[in-house]
């Protein structure tokens, strides 16, 4: 897959890795990242409960009744 091509679906493992890399990327970009964010970035590699927590988060993300949708403003953007 080229760097520009994105899949339309991800496995749970792929999505977990994507969230991990997004967090690492954000921490690296911050000049002085907060301790909480740094700890959160370490969490996927260090906490034995991480996979169960990830599955719970995915269930929330696919729940149509969830009140918060962080993608709302991004869903209507034109990716060109």
C-alpha cells in the first residue's frame, strides 16, 4: 500500500496501532507534552488491561446511541 492510499476498514489490531501511533506523533510534536499525555502514550504498551479497554472503546465508537461524536466536523470535510 502506498503512503497516500488509505484502507476503508481496519482490523481491531490495526486500529489499535493507529491510535498508538497518533498518540506518539502528538507527544513528539509537543514541545512540553503534559505528563498525563505521556503516560497515556505509554499505556498501550504497559498496562495488561489495555486490550480489554480498547475493545470497550471500540464498542462505544460503533454504538449509534453514543452522544459524543468526535468526527462530526470531519465527516463533512472535502478530502479533495
